C-alpha cells in the first residue's frame, strides 16, 4: 500500500471529490489542511510518505526537503508547471514527477472580477452598503478605455476578447509576442514602454521566469498614467512588491487588483492589506470546482499509472 500525503487542502475538498474508500486497498491517504510553518516541521510530517499530492505553489519542495524524504517516490502536482519543485534534485533521487491539466478560463474570469471591481469601486460600495451608506463613489466606464496586456497567450487572449466585447481598445506586449495572432484579435502590438504610458488598465498574463521577474518596478510605475489600474493574476514576483507599495502610498497609480503575492498566504499584517486603492483576492483564480475535480482525479490517475510503472503526464 502506498502512503500518500495530500498537502495544503485549505478548503478540505479532496475527500469531497475523491471517494478514498474506493482506493483503500492501494493507497493510504493523509490530508493536511494547514501549511507547515517551516521545513523541519514539513520533514517531520512527511518522512514516512511515498507520494505527495501538491497544489502549486503552496508547499515548496526544495532540494533540502526532497533529500530529507528517503521514502518519497512520487510527486504529483496540479498543473503541468510548478516552479516550487526542485526538479533536478527529484530526478537525481529517482523521484517521478507528474502533473495535471488545468483550465485557463478561470484566470481570465478572475481578471475581469478585479478590473470591474476596481473601475466600479466595488470594495468601497459593498463596505458602505453594509454600513448604511448609499452611492458614495463614482465609477468609470470600460468602453473606449485602453487595456494593455502584458502577455497574449491563452489567458491574455480570453481577456482581450472580453475587452473587445466591452468596446475597449486593446494593446499587448511580451518578449515573444505573436504579431499574427495579435492582428487576428485586433490587438495593437506595442513596445513595453508605450504600453505602460498609454494604457488605462494594465493586466499581466506572462509566465514567471528570470526575464519577467521584477518586470514592473519603480521605473515602470513612473511611466504609467496616474489614473491607471494595474492587475496581476499571474505571479506576485512579476511586480516588485516594495515599489508597488510605494506607488500606492504616493498615488503614482490609481489602484491595483491582485490575486497573487510574493508570499502566500499573505500575512495578516502585510502592508498591502491597508490600502483603500488595493483590491485583493486570496489567489482564487484557479480555485474552481471544475479545476479541483480535474486536479484530484488526474492525480489519482497519475498515481495508479506510477504504481503500474507506466507513469503519465510526466514533468521533466
């Protein structure tokens, strides 16, 4: 029997989706709902497990952690990309790493939750309604505004299509922007500098890597309109957090909508929590019943395949 740790099941959904009794002859599941406070605690809790089911990027599987888990044979993550796994160490230790499919549309949907929330002052109006106030702010229309997309892949494309439906102008930039694709969408290619200077709303949809880390910092904030709204549903480290806090404090930008952060969960006393012009969500862009059902069912499929020495959805 393979002993399996299901990590970071914050909302206790694994056993709602998976009937673990069905697999009691093959697998022993232990569900961890809370994050570990440090690596020593993580090692102590996981040292007897042969398989880990993980949500990207919650518990980092570092070189030292992997080396400290001698019984570990399988790491199975949500998604086919997980920067928090030290793949080189896993490979050296002959640990099989597998992933799952993920729906791209929830990230595009949460992007529009943030954009609309910012332009319509939803946070303030909801708070004021519960306090007994009525119509305390003035919002903005989307039609005619310029949406600047940093990244025009699967998610950026969906965001662009919705923007067009609202009657917005859309421009885009990335290191490897597909000009033919942009043209088909009616999206105007721009340099990074021109996008930052001309956009009314900027939304980030690139994959975190060395070339995009700290892509938006003090210099970039200074290029933007003071009326701009910045939205990030990709990865926190793409925006320099210290410079973002300064931009919000000095009102260099009108506001920010975030679903991702440098540190997750975001500490209760984090400075970002105290800005009235920051609309914050707890990284729920991918947290949908449809995605979780896909994640956990494919994790089970992967583990069964691994146990049969026929691994599928390998991450290398």
